[in-house]
C-alpha cells in the first residue's frame, strides 16, 4: 500500500474513532464523568495520531 494512501486512511479512521469516543462520552449520565470522558477521548486521539505518525515516519 502506498504511504500517502495509508496516511489518508489512518487519518480518516482516527477522526471516526474520535467521533465515536465523543458519542460514547456524551452518553454518560453524570456531567463530571462526561467531562472526563471528553478529555479521555482527546488523549486517546492524540496518542493514536502520534503512534500513527511515528509509524508512518519509519516507512520508506
């Protein structure tokens, strides 16, 4: 698979993951846990994007 195609697919997948995590966080009843859920979703998104970026950088 081409590096450019892999980058596009992984970026779109990461944004879809973020949307799903936001939707799950929104379903929480308590507003405090909901806020932590949003923060957790952002942290997971940043970690996933960082990992993908490092792996794409290692590719030729």
